[in-house]
């Protein structure tokens, strides 16, 4: 009997060890992989967006590149993880690149995803070959307040409570009023609204608050790789202020779209793809 008891204990220990060491790492994003090119592109969507925002872009490039499309957890129907933060998402994307042994990827990010692309290239310059930033700034808050200083311990409780207190209809009305200022294509307005409606409200509020407090103006001076900055057409009206924000970014090409709003990939497709093709094909 004693022999069987020892055997049973050993089996439990073995099962526990298998459970611990057999676990795969959890990242704060889902990944969709296509293409088999030697060079890799990692696509990071913007605030509350699905990785599907890159569908047409991936179709253009997955015959030449291996494409990794992220959707951040908590956005667009992907189940959330607790304690989402801009810094943690940046750190975990870098960890994924290292864990998967992805050699010098290009990072293409839209909106907050563009902020993550800049942060990654600044903090992990050895990992990244190139970055493309689609319509974001190093510090969004500084566009209206040039003296903006980010808070060291930013409390997002009020923002989270306010958005969580809204019922679905109130939240949808807010998004229905906001999204037409971000995407001109009426067909895509409904899609973008739907992504935000499917997003976890706490993650939505926390990341809105966190990114609003992010200031990369000094950090980007450590970026070594080539960068392409694509900005919506309206931003040309703020050219001096915007270029002042980017003054520390070297080896960059900054371009303003000819038409459309924040979702340049929908509103000015021909121009957008021409810029990407030129940049990605250059040495």
C-alpha cells in the first residue's frame, strides 16, 4: 500500500511539473500570421481597433513579407487581461520578438500603435529594422498644450468610472459622434464603431487615459532605424508644432496625406500604398 501511495505522490508531482513547464507564455495580444517572406512586418492597430484594420495592407505585402498582425487584448472583442498599460504592451511586444527569434522586423503602427512602434524602436533599437508611424504624434496632448508634462503616477480611476457608468446606448452615441471625425469612408465608420463597442470598457478607458499621458518627444532621440511618418491631411495646418514634436527623430521621412482623416489606410489608399511601397523597398 505504501508503494502505491509513493507512486501516486510522484505522479502528482510529475503532473504539476508538466503543468508549470508546459504552459505557453501569455501575451497581451492575439496574433494572426500570414506570408512567408524572409523579412517580417509586425502590424499594431490603433486604439480600440482590430488587427483587421490592416487587412488590405497585409494583402499588398504578404507575398513578399511574413506578416504578424496584432490585436491587443481588450480591444475589438478580444478578451481583456488585467492591468493593461502602454509600457507593458511595449515590453511584451519586444518580448514576443525575442521569444519568437524574429530577426529585425519592420513595425507598422496606426495611432496608439504608432506610439508603440516609436517606443519599441527607442527602447529596443537592436530589435527593429524600420518603423512606419501612421497618424500619431510623440505627444498628442502637447498639440493643444505645448507645455504638457506627463504625470508620473497618472490616476485613471475617474476616466474608467465615467466610461463604465455609461450604458451601451450612451457609449454608442458617444462613438457615433466621434468616429466620423476619424474616418471619412462611411462604410468603415460602422466597422470602427463596432470595434469600439466590442472593446472591454475598462481597457478602453485605461488605455485612453494612459496614452493621453504618454510623451515620447525626448525618447525618440534614441531611435536609430529609418522611420516613415504618415500624417492625415488636416495635420498640415499644424506643421510647425508637429515637426517640433518630431525634431529629435533622425533618419526620418515625414509626409502628409492628400485627403482623408485619421484612418489614412481607408481614406487615401493610393497615396498610402505608394508611401509604404517606396519605404519598404528602399535599403
